[in-house]
C-alpha cells in the first residue's frame, strides 16, 4: 500500500493506492454509490443493482478500481442496518406527545424513504446538499444524503422557527448538532465525542429512553407549575388575610406559636407532594409565568374571600372572642390550604386523577392534627367539634368553586 485516505464524511469516500508486484499502481476507491459513480464511466448493471438494494432499505456502497485517472466500477455492497422492532411504536408514542420526529441521514434518498416508511415517518424528502439557511424545514420529514454540517444547520433553522429541538446521534460528526440542540441525546453505542457533546446519554438501546425522557421532563414541569401556583395563591392569602384579621380584631390574628404550627403542617403536605401521581402533559409545555401569575392572583382572591368570610362569621355572627378567632383563623388557613393543593395539582377537574397515597396520608394527618389541637385546646383556644366540621365542609365547597374558576382561568390564559 502506497497511500491510504480514511473515510471523509464531506467527500463520502475513502481511497487507497496500491503497488502491484510488477510495479504498476492501482487506485481503489470506496464510498457512497453516487460519489463513486461520478468518478467512473456509466455502468447500467451497477445502477440497476443499486436501485434494488436501496428499495430494500440497504445502505449502498460502491467500489471502483483501476489505474489513477482511469477508474472503473468494480462492484456494489449492500449494508443492512434495519431499525429496531420497537422503533415504529415509540415514534408513534412520541407523536402522541406532540413530538414530531424527523429523519436526518447521510444515506441515499431511496434508502432513507424505505427505512422511514418502516418506522412510520411520512412526508416530503429533501435530498440535496448543502442545506440552505432559508429552507422551509417544517415542510420536510426526511433529509437524505446530508453532510454533518447540514445536521447542525437544520437544528439552527428549526430553532429559528421557534421549535424546541432534540437531536439524537451517535457519531463524532453529530457532535456539533448535539451541542446546538436544546436537548442533545447520545445513544448507548455513541462515540465518546458524541456523548461529551450531548446533554443526555441513553443507558439502554432503542428510543424508549427518549420517550421516558420527554415524559419525565413534563412531569417535572407539572410539579413546578403546581408549586408555583400554590405559592402565588398562598402568598396572597397569607399576607392579606393577616392584614384583614388585624383590621377586624385590632390584634394580630396569628401568634408566633400558631404560625410555627401552620408551617409544620404545611411542610408535611409540601414534602408529600413530591410523591404525588402526576400525569405528563399531552403536548409540549411553554412557560407562561405572566398568565400563571394572573390565574394565581384570581384564585388567591377567591380563597382570601373565603378566609375573611369565615373569620367575619366567627366574629360578627357567632360572637367569638379574639383567642377563639385565632383558632378559627388557623383552622381556616389549614383547611383552605388543603383545598388549594388538590385544585392546583390537576390541570383538569381535581378528581381527574387519584392523588398519591403519601399525599392522602399527609392530608389526613394534617386535618386530624389540627382538629385534635383545636377541639382539645392545645396551643390554642378550644372550639366545638361542630364548628370545626362546619369549616371543613365549607373548605370542600371552596375546593369545588376554586376548581371551576381554575378551569375557566386556565382555558382563557392557556395554562396547561
């Protein structure tokens, strides 16, 4: 062997020069069929064989040899790299989650279209390179014969159109696109370069990890959205209710000891929420903090009216003294907090999904603890059980009212 040039993705070929025993030089070139056929005289037999192999979804390579400058087609090679059996089902599952799957490959157009059909990817094919920067990327589902830099360009174009892009790759030449994408995903068998460039490395073969990744990300988003909504509502209620209580009674409506008690019971519920059953959203999420804040303010005002109404009933209707009103305030805030949590945890009706068992246990414990303390007079003035039960029933009604208001607000403000 005189010279050897390894495979160049940009040229789509590798080549070597050999010296025969008689001293003659022999040049051998191997690579993509279209590339090699452009270096040799037309060969109808090879072209026919190429079409047959590509129709089967095989990756077709060609080999040419001969004296330098006088290459002739030596043969074609069909490489089988079939998709996994679960690929079609997983791509369908991604589609159900609102994720559009696009095939980007260096293989020939017919090979790409055959494989795409096997996994359920349909649509128009782009098969020229280089990829222009103004391409209407949303109009194509299959990109064939692309160069490594085309993958990077495609990611940038999709991002320019406002898409959140996930790029899945395995080779070193995929690294720029993996780094550019919002979610670069390296498969199990990827090179170290690809794994370093990616943000996520799958630990199992296939696309199942991508589906799990999308679902887990959306579950996490829903947990954050629930926490944010609850925080907005609680901050509005706690601050304004304390002010209203001060104006109504002339005294601080909560003592430091009662505040600590509320924090403890609230922490139990907050910690158990991390184990709650959360459904991933059926479509990609967009963070609309302004709209979420508006929804939280509106729901917080409803909760505030309930709390102030309960306190006013205790003072002006039942004639309770300040110490008893403090107990009423604590019970009202704890019970209304339970109502807010069960409403905020669901984007649909609050009974659309079953809460986690630890969340239910925490709720029962919170209600039981505050009921025992309030009825027995521990840490606060005792109240009759009938009054405590009445506030609990009123909180249930509050939950239904808040749930209806939530559906209307979420629909109007596009909170999902």
